[in-house]
């Protein structure tokens, strides 16, 4: 039995598809003169095959995700077609008498080495592109099969060491039944995306590839954190029963869709959705979310080589705002940096990217990025209810500066006779301890807060949210984090402002009553979690939830907080004794 650290709920049955770097062995044998032509032809044939594959990937990405994301593959095709590269390979074959594969490898390595020396992130990322293309060409020349994430034909459970946010967005969801990933924790962006796409997944499975490689069939039980290799008939039968029950519960939760999140004593809060792009809107609407509490706009900037222009951004924001109108959408300005990078922006090489040039720091340094985005958001605000939100705020100076910039853009737009919401609401994410500590002052300057517990936990506890090795230390219900959350909510209320939570804890029903009792006004989460959280809210009283929060906030140990919360739910029959998972956030 294999298990991991974080689960995106669901059960999948199927064949594992192991994604691993294949061993590409290249012969060092020198060729004779009469073999030169054959090797050159081999290179051309591999290049032709590579271009054909890249064109298919490009078209598939365009159809499934959109034009902008498919651009990256256009860039790859250009690199493969590059005349200099061709010249270099042929020269190596002819002069050094190397085989086609050996010449391709040498030419690619030469390119990579010269690029890697330059201290420029954009070019360094081009080196990664070269590596990618090089591997593809070598496999083609050697006849090694290539697995393309977007065109996996057989329905299977993907097993990999790691998967990047951009790779997940390339997956063909009709074919991928589940994910088993060695790296990544519950707050890693890849995991968050897997959850929002409702892919049954277990992340943080140590040594998964090794353990699963001999299995021909597996059960991925991402409800109980168990992976069965070559299961017995009994085990399959048992898992099917669990799946049946899970689907039944899911179905029964559907009945809640048309009801508000209101406690039995009449206290109403909002349950909103976190979205990463237009593709999430359908599920958000199907779950009757009260709005979008967090739109992570940085995904619009990923998997591409050039910036989304003002028009593209405007159209995207407008489309989403219109489709969820009259409910609001909170558009967060780009939170690029940390573990989310893009080829559109040059990133410096940093020792501590999460403490470095990230989020608002990038937008403030590169004013054209900020201005383009604010202009697009303001213009879109004419078509729906839009709020602007800034990530990674640490000081009053930052928000004062950003408000000035918004005023400036408003004047610009007015001059150009653009319509926009003149009193658009402005909020900040509270995701640094600094922002939490000065939240009373910040509350005077903004309309609302959204607590980003994923980062607030990482920065408060000084625990990298992506580091598997210390994931046992990462816990948003640590007393220190909880007390900060309480302080932020109280401070916002003292200034007549509202506070939401948009970190992963917002979608964990185990802590819904606790957060409710702390006075939170909105919880924003993966759409798939909304009804589970609503069930709890609708079955507790605000009065009792407040008592639970008061009691929990006084506890100084995580275990005590956990115990208090669980016994609160058990007493009200809201969870079964066995159903609470220690792995939930
Ligand atoms: C957070 O930090 O809690 C948050 C919601 O932002 P992100 O996960 O995108 O960093
Ligand atoms: Mg964050």
C-alpha cells in the first residue's frame, strides 16, 4: 500500500502510465565518409518528424486552452527550423564524422551552454526550450516513443516525479483518470490546479515511480490516501463501494446548489470560487458560486513568450465578468515569481524566489505591466461587477502608491472616453505577516481583504509551501496563523470593511465552522468544494461557531485545535468518526 501527503478527492481505477525520463544512449562510434549522407538524411527526417509533432501539440493546445498558450510551441518550431542550428548539425556530421544523434546532441548542448552563461531569465528559459526540443529530436532520431501529455490515448493514471502547473493545463482530461505525483504538497500550485480540475490525485507520494513500475493495474483512492498496486478482487470491490458512496454524497450535495450559505440562526456568508482562467467558469457557474473571490491572472501570462496585450486581457476579464454577472469577480493582479514564472518577463536569478521579485514587486517595478493590466481591468469593469486585488502587500506605502496609479489610469481612460466603474472596489491580499500586523492601517485604505492562507502560512512559519521534506511543519491551523487570521478579520470589521479567505483552507470543510466563527465574510475555494463547505455552514449556528473559534484561538497546540474542531463536528453528526482525514488542510 502506497500513500502520499495531499489529496484531490476522488477514486480512479486503471493502468498506470509512468512518465519518466527515458535513457537516451548515444553511440560514440565515428562514421565513415560514405555514411555521411545517410546521417544527414536521418537528421532531416528526425527534424521533419519533430516539427510535425510540435504542430499537432500547438493545434491541440490552441483548441483546448487557447491561442495564447499555443504560442510557446510556435517558438519551439522556430528553434527546430533555425538555419544556424541546421548548419551546425551538418557541419558536425561532416567534419567530426559523428552520427546524426551525436551531432544533434552536440549542437544543442553548444546552444544551451552559450545561453546559460547569460544572466537573463528569459534566455535561460530559452535554454530549457532547447533542452526540451533536443530530447524530442534525439528520441525521434533514435526511434524512442514520446509521450505527449495532451494526446495520451489510453485512459490511464499518470505517475510522475513532478508536474508543472503548465503541464497540468496541457492534460487531456478525458484520458487522464488521476495523478500520482512524487513531489508537491497541498499548497503547491500544481496540486491546487489538479483540485480545481477535479482530477483524483495524490501528491507527495515518495518513490512512487519505483513502487508502481511493476503494477499493471492500480486503484488510486484519493479519499483515503491509499494506492493499491495490482489489487485483489476484494480490494477492487471495496474501492468501488467507496467510490459509489462518494458519488452518492457528491450527488446529495448537489441539492444544496440552489441554497445560500446561511447558518441555522440566520448568519449569511459568501462562498465564492477561485479560478485560474476562462476554462474554470463553467464549473464555477454550475456550482452556483456567490462570485469569484480570486482570479489568478498570472495564468494568462504563462506558457507563452509574449505579454497578453491590453485588448486580450480586456476581452478575457470582460468575458468572465459578463458570464458571472451580477455576481462579482475579484481580479488579482499578476502574482508571478516564486514558483510561477513566465517567459514574458525577465527574472533575475534569485537565492530565495519566494522572498524575492514576486507579485506586486514585479508590477511596481515594471509599470507598463501594471498599467496595461489596470487599464484592462478598469475597462472590463464597465461590463460586470469587478473588484481589483493586489497580492503580497507588506506596507501602507505600497497600497497608497497603487491607489495613485489607479487614479492616474482612470484619468487616462476618461480622457480617451472609455467607460469604467468609477468607484471600483480595491482590496489587498493579506498573505504576509507584515500585512496582518498592520491590517488595521491597511483596512483604512482599502475596501476589503482576502487572506491568502497558503502564503500567510508559509511566511509566518518560515516553511516553504512546496517543500515535501518539511510539509509536516506546514499547517494553516497553527496557533500563530489562526491568531493572525482572527486579528485581520477583527481589524477589517473595526474599519467597516469585509474579509474573505482564498487560501486552500477555505475549501476544507473540517475548518469551515471555525473560520465562520472567527467572523469571516467570504470563503473562496475550488468550485468543487463549495457544496461541502455549504453543508457545514447550513448545519451549524453562528453562535456555536463563535464559541468554537473563541475556544480554539486560546489553544496553543495544533493537536488541541484539531481536536476541538473535530469534536464540534462529531457532536453535530457532521462528520463520521473515521471520515476525518489528517491530510486535509
Ligand atoms: C494564498 O497565498 O493563499 C493564495 C490564495 O495565493 P496563491 O496560492 O496564488 O499564492
Ligand atoms: Mg499567495
